[in-house]
């Protein structure tokens, strides 16, 4: 007798998951947002509240596609995947989401004929919709590109487009400019004996693309990169992923006046978010002098009370040098270690350890890569140490449903010549620098996990 394919099992996962989502919505008297619904905080909250239930459904749906699609079509989706980045980059550069929100003919530097082809391609990916031939409208997926500004305001000062806006437009612009230019040089960089085994950011594909030899953050400060630096800062500020910062670690339990240091904190978006809920703490956001100065000025100009009153302070500091704060309750870092090779991470963590008190906690917020096979249970003794493994026949790491970190893994190889890490790899860094892994807080994607460590 023939054994059955995985398709019936995948169908059951999809049916059970969607039934659970629908019945939860019915019980709560709400409707799960459709692709045509506006992107409101309420609809985002509904989606977030059902993220766990959605994971196996998304993983199964993609596995059905991988099973049913012809090899040629499936291969084409992979090799031409970068065309998605190109098309959405064109839509962002043309301020299309804002133009469609205002609905009506508006000036654009783009050729209407070419633009309609990019937009139609995006509609096939559920981004924008074509309501009549060559006439497009926003949908829930294209609305993420909308800065909320008027087209007139953007055209009057294009460099300020991302100031004060949600970060998706900024990260789209960053990706379709310097990141994609770097990506085109990846294979050459990996095959060139002069760079193939290098662990230095100066040897990244991005540096090769621009003909420079320096780390990404020094490069951002070169004359001519002013817009890129500003846009990157807004991209990072905009990636709030609230659970990664407000969930997990017990900020409320810290004593009144405790000092929380955000190491390499950029524009301080996370500190301002934390300060909304935890006014009893003092926040010091450290970064390169140019970034710290820009952030301080920006928030003061915007009248941010937490910055003006000193609840959140910006401090210029090079995290490779001695850490000036000697009484920190918490050192935390998001998206820092993934930008640096092991040798450089050891320098950063050693400086923090040298300034830690016996009670200081270290909170590392970065992706944790999950192997795509069954776990050997090595981290069972650490709370949160073992990631959930998907039920068969799904891929153990939930495939596309939990792939955000895998995408960034490949991205950082392009832009900083580094990789995301597994928990084993993070633990190696902690052990080498006098920190002890205490626990891991994990959240549904896209929120990043928190690795909490204490001084040995
Ligand atoms: C990927 S961004 C993350 C920003 C912020 N932690 C966040 O999650 O939004 C990396 C940050 O590290 C900062 N940085 C790079 N090199 C640094 C150094 N040597 N000392 C301090 N900050 C640095 C960059 O300026 C940038 O703001």
C-alpha cells in the first residue's frame, strides 16, 4: 500500500489552527483582520494576541506550497527573491503608500508605466491591490510603508521623510539602497581569498560594494552618507517589537532610581518605550558621539519630556573602551552582538563585566538561531533555554513561520560580515567573559528573545 503524503497532515494543522483562531475571535466578539482592513493598533493587537496559534498554520501553508509548486516555479521564487526587495524599494522611494492614501494624481519622479509593473508584481504578493487596470490602492500590507506624512511635506524635505515616522519605510529604503548594493557583492567577497575567512566588518560585501575598508558604523558617518545614517537610525528606532523589551525581564522589580544602560542604543527608541511604563528607573543610552548627539537633539526638538527631564540621557561612548557607568542595575543591548565577530563581542562583553557590580544583570536582545533538527535537550536546565520544536511533518524550527532571524542572519553577513548566533554560540561568548547564562525569555516572532546573564 502506498504511504500517504504529508498533505493530509498539513491540511489538519491548517484546519485546526484556523478553527482555534476563529473560535477565539468569536468568544472575544472580534473579527480577525483581513488583508483589506486598515493597519490600526487595535487590529495589530488582535494579530499579535493570536501569533502562537498562527505559527503552525503559516509553517504548514508554506510547506503545502513547497510540496505542490512545480520545481521550476519554486526555484524561480528563490532565485528571483531579490526582485521583491527591489519592487518594494521602488514603491517606497516613490512614496506610493502616501500618494495612494491621499488618493489623487500627485507628482512622482517615476515613470507611471514602469511603476505600474512594480506595483502589480507586489499585488501578487498581497502588497497593494489593483482595483481596476493600472489603478492601485493600499492594503494592510502596503500601509506599513506609509510614514503618515503628506506627499507635499515629503517632497518639500525628502531627507526628513523618516523623522518621527514608524520605521518600516526607513528600513525599506536602507535595504533597497546600501544593503542590496552590498548583497550584489556577496559571492565575490566569499570567494576572494583576501576576504573569504575574514571576521572583520571592513571585509564585508557592503564595504566591497562601496570600495571602502571600515566598519559599517564608521562608514555611515562618512561625508555623503548623512541621509543613510539618519535613515538607519530611524529604521532601528522604528523596530520596536514591544515584547522584546517590555515583556520577559522584570523591569518593575528593579529598585527606585536603578540605572539601566542601553549599550549601543542608537536613537534610544527602546529606552523611551521602557520609560513610558517604568518611570522609576534612570536610562542611559550610549552610542557613538555623532549618533548620541543627533538623538539627544532630535528628541529635545520634538519636546520629549523624558529626555528633557533627564529620565532618559544620551551618552557618547565607544563600547570597545572602558564602560563609564559603574553602578548599572542592567546593561542591555539589542542588535549589537550580531554586528560583531566573536573576538569583538568578547571585547564588548569584557568591558561590561569589568564595570558590573555583583548584582548587575546583562540582557542581550538578539536573534537566537534554532537548528532545523530535533534538539538534544542540552539547555533543558535553563528556563526558556529550549526553543519549541514544531510537530511533524512541519520543519522542526517552524520554517518560514519563524524565519525572520534566518533572513537577518544572511543580511548581517552582507553588511557587517558577521552572523546571528545559536544559544550555544552566545553562551560561549558569555563564558569567555565572566558572565553566566541565567535564563532566556522567548516570544512569538517578530519579537526577539532576551538572554539574561549574571556575573560569575
Ligand atoms: C544595529 S544598531 C542597534 C541600535 C539599537 N540598539 C536598537 O536596537 O535600536 C547598532 C548600534 O550600535 C552603534 N555602535 C556601533 N559601534 C559602536 C561603538 N563602537 N560604540 C557604541 N555604539 C556603537 C551604532 O551607532 C548603532 O546605533
